[in-house]
C-alpha cells in the first residue's frame, strides 16, 4: 500500500470508517501474528493478541497522531499487550502445548515439517527460560531483526535497558545451552 492510500485510510479510520480500518490493517495481520507468536509461543494466544490489539487500536484511532508512524504504533501496542500477557498469572499457569506449534510452510517434505516443528518447540522451550522483558527484547532484536532504536520505540525501554536485557537473555540462553550440552 502506498503512502497516499495509507494516509487516506488512516484519516477515514480516525473518523470511524470500519471498512477503511479493515483495509488499513489487513497487510499488518500476518506480521502482527508472527511477533505475537514468537513472544507468546502459543498459536491461540497469538491470535487473541492480534485481535485484542486491533480492537484497542480501533478504539483509540481517534487519538492517533497522523504525524507519527502508524506501523510503529501498531507494533508498540501488540508488544505491550504481549508483555502484559507474559506477566499475567493466567499465562504462567498455562503450559505451551506442542500440538499448537505448527509449521505452515508450503512445499516442505514431512521430514522438514517435523524438523521445523521440533526446532520451533525447542526455541519456545528456550525462550521460556527468559523473563518476559528479556524474551520481548530477544525476539524483537534477534528474531524480528529490529534495530535498538525501533525496539525502544516499541517497548518504551531505553537503549541501555534494551542492550542490558538482550545481553542478559543471551547469557542465560548460552548458559542453559552449555549445561544441557554436557
């Protein structure tokens, strides 16, 4: 979607046009799901996070400042939502079901699909060793490949906090991997 079309849809959405909002957020749904899934490690939780994020954004569209970046705002909302979910008792009591870790890669052999599923399960198991803040920063930096400045905008953390949490996450993962290798 080009910039002019996005601005038109943004303005119509700010005025309460639900169809314009639906068209505006359509290209973001898969990237939002990918971020939510990597942060939460659960397909259903990720779908819920996307829906709740879009609802929050829709409800606050009239307050959106058109001088700011819409996609940055959208990803900040989902990042904060996922962080809240990770901190909630409800999430801590629920174990990630490996059956819900699916690979939807087209053209893969059954063996590749199995390996991908196992790798996804192992990644989620490793990410569960991190605190919610460390997990958030690690996923955004190392998996989504965002730069520190973008992560600070999305999370509200300072650059030093992002670097510190990333360093702690890597150290914790390295230690865990070294201990399990022995």
